[in-house]
C-alpha cells in the first residue's frame, strides 16, 4: 500500500532533519547527492517535489564557538551563517542532474495569514512551473519563539497543506512509529499503516532526537505534522532517512509508517473554504461569469459588475448575482479598491488599469467553493 501511495503521488513534500543534512558542522555531501538523485528521478517521472530542509543552525553554529547554541539570538546568528552553506551544498548536489534549486524562507504568518499565504503559494507554484526544486526552511534569523513553527515537521505539513500536496515524506532517524520506543523496549512492534491518529498513538511516540544533538523534533512532532497533513487530504510517510537513496528505498519496500489520508487535497480544501471562511465582502457577477464558475472556471475581472464592502487582498468574499443569490465564496487575489478599478475589464487590460501585473484571476478556482 505504501509503495502505491508513493508512486501515485503527483506533488510530494520531502522533509529532512538536521542530523541528515549535517555532521559536525559540515554538510553531508555524499548523502545529499543520493537524495538529489532520488528527487531528480521523481521529477523525470513527472512528479513535483518540494524539499523542506533543516540544517542551517547545525552548519553555522561552529563559527559561533558554541557546540549547541541555547539562546534564541545565538540560534538566529548560527542560521544566518549556515543557511547560505546549506543552499550551496544542495545546489552542488543537484547540479549534476541539471536541476536548479530555489530558496524560500517562511515564517509562521506566511502560512497562517491569507494574504501572505497567497503570496507564498504563488511563488512556490511559479518555481515548480519553471522546473525548479523549491527548498524551504523556517526564517530562523527573524522568527521569535512567539511566531515560530518550532520544528520543520510542522512547517513541512503546513507547506503540504498550502500547496495541495498528495504526499508528505518525513525522513527521520527511525523507520516509522512503533508501539513503544524500540531502543528501550524489545517488545516494541512496528506499525506499517494507519488510517487515523489517536491519543494512543501519541503515547507510543518517542521524544526528540537527543542522540544527534542537532534536531528539534521527534516522533511526537512527526505525528502532529501528520495530523495537519491528514486534515488537508495529504498522506504521510515516516521513515528512516539515513539510507542510500532514501526515497527509492520507500518504493523498494523499506520499513516505514504510512498515515493514509481518507480524502483528496481538493476535497479538503473545499471543506475548509465552505466551513471556515466568513465573508468580509461581496463580489457581484453577471450571468456569464456565473455560468463559467459553475463549470469550474476562475473568476475574472470581466465578469464582475460590482463590489460590496471594503477588504484587503486575501480576504474571504461571497460571490453573488445581481438578484442577491450567493453562488460561491472564496479567497480574493485583489483588495476591493483594486477590484473597483478593473470591473468588467478583459485580462489583457488589467495591468494597464492597475499599473502593475496582478494575478490572472480575482478568485482562482482552487480558492473557491461553489454554493
């Protein structure tokens, strides 16, 4: 079952931990080369891959004279030193395959605030469309304890949610979830597949990877990430990363735990839009736009005839006909002031009216639910 889920996934988020990326302050170039080979192979098969990579602090901390920086300012300084080294190591690993990597540093608000969520998703979509592998890390140099994900397992899950990924792969120091800690309990049993996560599974989870001294997450954080992904219609695979070609190993039957999503990302997104968005304003559309929306199209400026309310880009809005009937709601790519300037315009006229190149649609079909 795990192999089928992996092979059928079209968009995959892969998360690697610091212990896999770095050893004694240096990048593990041999392992990175093997990971790059795996990802290049997946891309050659038509899959999109996003890499969420820890390791910046581990690669920069030696220069601060501290084997394990404890204060936030020390960790931020170490990240500032280590992040360029991390990207250089990854660029070198992918270069033999003719693959370019692109850096995206995110903070918590980039996946929690709708306006910034739209910006981040558009950037990552653009990178993927250009054939570039996005490499994502938390922006540790500016994030504070109050506005941090706390670990890259949760960051990877939020990215998977934001990007509508089919599969999240968490490469760890252990080959999945056991009924107890296999390092201390000889009776611990490996769990290959789960369809739901419960408090019982949390109790089975181990703590942080204290042996490596560089990681911030353990099995507990991986299960928390899997829950986020599961709610977004994204399955999760937890497996040991320290293998030759760790992604190929999954397809070859390597031990892992699969948490299976019971809905698709599209279904999950529609449910979220339906249940969690309280409209901040209204867009009034003509009959032609209404027909296009019902057929699954995005909402373009040419079909909008009016705006009710004042709102910013990223707001939730209702879409109505002139008679007041609500036909959809969604997340808008423009604020109300700009929409008023482009009412009824064809797409090729929007840039001239606004003075900048905006999004192709006022509401993209992926950010809309029909009534």
